[in-house]
C-alpha cells in the first residue's frame, strides 16, 4: 500500500485546562473522501486546524507522503497543497469576495506597479467570479463586502476559495451547515468532483446522510481520540452512532 | 451592496458638510473668509495634523488606536533639536526626528502585536513616556529650533503655498493610494476586519501590525520636525491633545473604530472640518469655544452612524 497522503499520530492539544485532543490519530489516503465525525467538542475542528497549519499541536507527529513535517504556519500547510474551509469560515466581513478569495496571495499588477505592491483588482475579481460561478455560488455584486452576503453565500465563498486553491487536500469543516437542500446537494457533488480531480477531501459533518452519501471512509473522534474507522460501504448508521457515543470501541490509540 | 453605498455615502456626506461650511462662511464674510490668504492659513494649520491623522487612519483600520502621537511628535522634535544643536546639520535633524518617531512607533507595535497588550494601554503608556522623556530632556523649557530651519523650511513656499503643506499633502496622497490600492493596504483592512481570518489566510498579522504602528510613529516624528520648522520651538506642552484631534478627524472621516473600514480621503475631510469651523468662527466673531462644542457633536454623530451601520450588518 502506498504511504498515506496525510497522516497524524498521537496529536495532543490543550487550551489551558481543556484537553481538545489527547493523542488523536488520523489517516488520509490519496484520492479519497474521508468523513471525520464525532460528537460536539470531540476535537474535529481542532484536528483540522492543526493539519492546516492554523494551530500547532503540543505533541504528536504529522507526515505528508510518509515524510514527517511540521506546519509552523498556514503557508507551510498550503505549500503542501492543503486548504481548509473552517467551521467559522475565516472570512473578513469588510472585504469583497475577491478580497477574501485572494487573501494572503493577492495578485499584483505586472511591472513596476506590481513591485510597489499595487493590487490587480480586476484580475482578482474576474477569477473569483469565474470560480464562484463554476461552483454555482450566486453573487449579485463583486464589490459588496462579504458582510452583506447571506450565510449560505458566505459559506459558498469559503468553499469555493478552498477548493480552488487546493492541490492535494481540502478540509471542509461542516461546509453545509448553513445551506439549503439544493445547495447542500451541490456541495456534495462538488466534493465528488474534487475527489475525481485527484484532490483528497476531509469532510467534517454531523449529517450522517451526507457522510454516507459522499465518503469512502469514516474516521470517528471521541473525547480527543480516534476511536473507530470504517469503510462507508460496509458500515451501518448504528455503528457510526455507537462509535460516536462510546457504545462501541473499535480502536484505542494504536 | 447596501452597505457599500452607505459607506460611500458617508464620505460624500462629510464632503458635503465641509463644502457647506466653506460656502456658508464665504457668503457670510466674503471679504475675509474666502481670501487666498485665509485659505492658505487653513491649509497650513491643517497640514501637520494631517500627517498624524493619516497614520492614525491606518492604525484605527486595524482596529487599534494610537494615543501616543502627540508625545512622539514632541519627543522627536526635542531629539532633532539636540542633534541639530550638536551637529549643525538640518538633514541629520530631520533624519533623527523621523527615526525617533519610527522607534516609538515600532515599540508600540511590538507591545501591541507580540505583548498582546491592548493598544489603548500601550499607547497611553508611551504617550506618558515620550512626553515625560521630552520634559526630562529639556527640563520643561522649550528648545528653540535653529534659525535657518525656522526661517528656511518654516517660511518657504512653492507656488505661494507653504512647503510644509506640500510635503504633508504629498505624503498623505501616497499613503491614501497605498491604503486603497496596495497589498499593504489590503492586509491593513483584513486585520481590522477579522485578524484571525487574516492569520489563517497567511497574512503575517504581527509583522503587519508592527509596521502600521511604526508608520504612525514615523509620521509623528516627521510631524515633529515640520512643527519645529513652522513654530520655531519644540512645543513641549502644546501637543497633549493632538491624539484626540487626530482621532476625531479620522472618525469624522468615516473610519470605523471597530476596524476594517475607512479611507484617507475621509480623514482629509475630517481634518478640515474642525479647522474650517475654528477659522470661520474666529472670522465671524463667534466665541471660539463653540468650535469645540460643535466638533464634539459631529464626532458623536459620526460614531453613532457607524454603530448603526454595524448593527444593521450584524443582524
Ligand atoms: N480556541 C480555543 N480555546 C479554548 N478551548 C477550545 C478552543 N478551541 C477548541 N476548544 C475546546 O476544545 C474542545 C474541542 O473543540 P473542537 O472545536 O475541536 O470540537 P468539534 O469536534 O469541532 O466540535 P463541534 O462539532 O461542536 O464543532 C472543546 O471542548 C472546545 O471547548
Ligand atoms: Mg467543530
């Protein structure tokens, strides 16, 4: 078997007194959709942040393609091809969709102006519009700040941003939480499309229907540890719920 | 969409208020208000404050505040005077003022960004330190600027307009463009809008904050040198409300104290409104204390409008 695309072992992370992760493991193989599930507070978002470089673990190891890595910053995870739709979306409400889309990797004008740091707003707007349209995110205006968008539109912008930039892995932390039935369907289709283009997806969700519909595998976190792994095709709803609540334990640390 | 229009409208509104003020005073006292002599007076009164307010605009857009500008201005002027006294070089004086201001600003930035101390407290502290330091260095007695500075740059004109005003206008214009059009400006807005999102977007938030406070300090240092040239003395006790004037100008100009929103153009208008009021009231013979009352009321109104817009947005 080839080395996992992304692997985490024994990740520990505390916030003051709260132990968010107590030796969590995680495995992602190339080209698969993994659902990361667990009860509220199980540590899913914390794990996603650590694997995206947004937080640093207190201890534990991360490997990309079997090579150990340390993500000191978001940029380092990005350069490994990892992008994330955060649960809180991580959008700047006062910036336009394009401003958010290109946040931290702004396009500059060619030539001298660019060397002075002058932004190429037209190009950024154009590419944002393209990406949003491709994903079916409807925006009335490209100039309006994100704060004027509906919750679903904001989520659409965040998803489009991550998917557009991701080279190898996209984390999606409850990407359909604010979406209607139709838009949720669209995001699920998008996840399949992303996988088919060769980018692995980690879907964090509380919706078991969605999980069953789109994932290849399921990993279950409970109280900061991975407690079970399943092939989606062969797992029942009861097993998933049982693993999340602690009724069944398949795996302890390992 | 709505809010963009509202924001744009706010700059248009205050521009209209300024225009109305200018018009009213010109109509009421055509012989004295709208003379080129008086308008030049207005411009040169506003010029130095404009530098402080432009730096303050950047800082407030990051959702910060800089109370130290007046103290840094005075300290830099004192440092420059000492250097010029010992070296006799105006150029070294200017450089030392700018560098001193920059150093104070960087100190503010480091304490805010790395020390995680609220900007209000940090800059209140450095205000005290810089003002106190200036008093210690001078023994509380104003130092005089070298005559060739006061009579040179202090009086020099290009096309009839004081050189100092040209310098301030040019710097303000460059910084207005930088804020609106460059990556540096974009990151300034992003940090004020949602610092955590900016960090997760890959913006080096701490480094950027240090630069923004450094810029505000640098501008205060330059303002110290220019005010030395203009007034001929260090003015150790004349700048204790500069910070409030600058903040008032920025806020009247439509920049949000909550960060993420604002323009230098608005700030320019916000600088001129109090100056025009003061000048107009003087010419009309209205007691000058009214200016403070009116500016205070405008300030409260500006913040009220901002709050109201935020409230609508966050619903
Ligand atoms: N920045 C933080 N500061 C303090 N505690 C935190 C922080 N982030 C997470 N925690 C704590 O860590 C634990 C795990 O949180 P996390 O957000 O990872 O859970 P989750 O599995 O994503 O839950 P949910 O399904 O509700 O999103 C919780 O107890 C939470 O209170
Ligand atoms: Mg979560």
